[in-house]
C-alpha cells in the first residue's frame, strides 16, 4: 500500500442507531455493508475500517427493534461519518442534508438557481490536480471587487456548493454544483447573471492554464426540478436524473458516461482491481475535503436551525425502538469474522429474539468446527 494511505482518520462518533431514520429494504442495507467491506479492504488506515465494527469502550453491542417499522439497528458502535468513502455513513448523512436543503429551497421569500462548473480534462490527468485547479478557479470567481459587484447587482445572498466526481473513458471528471439563493423581490433576470458569471469562470480557468467548452458553465432556474430532486434525495432512485437532481445525489446517481465512487467499489467487488486502484486515488484526493459548503450566514438568514432539522428527521423516525438483544464481545468478533452484520440485522427485523441467538449459536458451531479442522 502506498505511503499516501498512512494517515489515520479519527473515529469517535457514537451511534444512537446506525440505520437510516427511514428504514430501507434489507437487500439495500446489505449492499451498503458489502460496499463498506470493499472500502475497508482498499483503505486499511481510514476510519471506514472500524465503522460499525468497533464497540464503544465499556459497552456491549446492542440490537434495537421497531415494531412499527419492522426494522432493527445496532447501538453502541462507532461511526466514521466519512461521506466520501463510507457508503453506510453516506446514506445516513444524505438524509440529513436532504432535510436541510429542502428547508432552504422551500423558503417562501427566495428564488433559487443551480450553477454547474467544470473544465476540459484528459484521461491521464490525476484527480488531485483537477480538484486543485477547480478549487483555485472557483475561489477566484467568487472573491475580489468584481465578485462583490456581481453578487450585489443580482441579489446573491448565499449558496450551497457541492463537488462531485465520476470516472469514465476520458478519465476523471470533477465538477461543482451550486445552489444560489436570492430574495424573491429582486428584479434582475438570471440570463444576464449566467452570461457574466460564465465569462468570469472562463477567465479564471485561463489563468490556471485551462479552458472549458460550452458545457463548462451552465445555469438552471427550474425550481420544480430542484424540489423534485430534494424529494428523491436520501433514497435510492433509479431512472433519469436531470440537472437539478444532481446537486448532492452522487452516492445514489447512475452516472451517465462515467462511474461514481460507489460504482468503482461495486466493480472491485466483482474482481476489477483497476477500479479498486481508482477508488484509492479518489479517497486520497478527496480526504478531508468538505463535500457540501454553505455560504457563511446563509443558514441563519433562512432560519435553518439544528432544532428544525432534528424535528423534521424525528417526524419520519419511529419512536418505539426498544432493546431486543445484547451481544457479547466474543460473539461480536464471530459476527465480524465473516461480516455477518447485515445478515444478523435481517433476522432482527422480525423482532424474534430467539432467532438472533440461534443464528449466533450456528456461527459458534461453524467457527469451532473450522478451528478443529485446523488443529487436526
């Protein structure tokens, strides 16, 4: 493994429940666990290696069950919360961001548009180089007197910026999506804003020795599309995605003409070692890069408080989760040995405590038999 993977990620977030507030089908949950195990193999020194595996000190792993939802989740395990490389935590974080963005875009006094920024690239280019160039160009567009003038003229009060990465025949493709907000009483049209900002983006890229084609910058003011996207965000939709639906849905999007990081993990699971190498490159290039950035003060202007977000999440989360079973540390090691976490939760979804311990007993017998064979 390259020296680039030597940096350990912190892992200290305690999970109340490690499942989504809105339970998803067991086969999708199992698929996330499979992808997480693939990421663990590829990134041995990242926090994802211990996510939903390491037990909180002085605690025992617990399974809690909701009769209302027929759904179970673990407790007393730690989460990595690495949205870039952990498909399980990405799903959890996606749900919260769905609520935040929906509250923002539904503010009655605002207008929203979505901007997309990208540049020309080639197959041999490293992702880290693309990311660095794009970040510098973006910073140039939105700093200085010219940027202040544009923001004031067009009533820009803030934005939510998200980066996204895919890999295809032309190599890595890094781009930004940005939801821009202004008060609805502003009279200037967005068309002029698109023209002025496009010129600024091209100038910024030229200063970095780069350029873009006609698709390098675009603006969409389809409020309905943005609302439709927010409704779908946090789930696993299939089908066509329009421009607004791309804003923060990378972990769920079927990338046209390219594969997103979860596609790379999926291909690695099927034996494609080159896809695994690409995922490693992606993980290193995006490590500690904040994926979603809100303009300073925008949450306060739109009254997007933590309390409002928590209240919205609680509306869709069952309140009847109760302790179903405690698992000993030795038994938890057996469960991790063959990564039976998803299988155990599938059994626990039924609420049958006896079935849980019968499953664990079968694991004990299976691994005891393997131990006896080795000794012989």
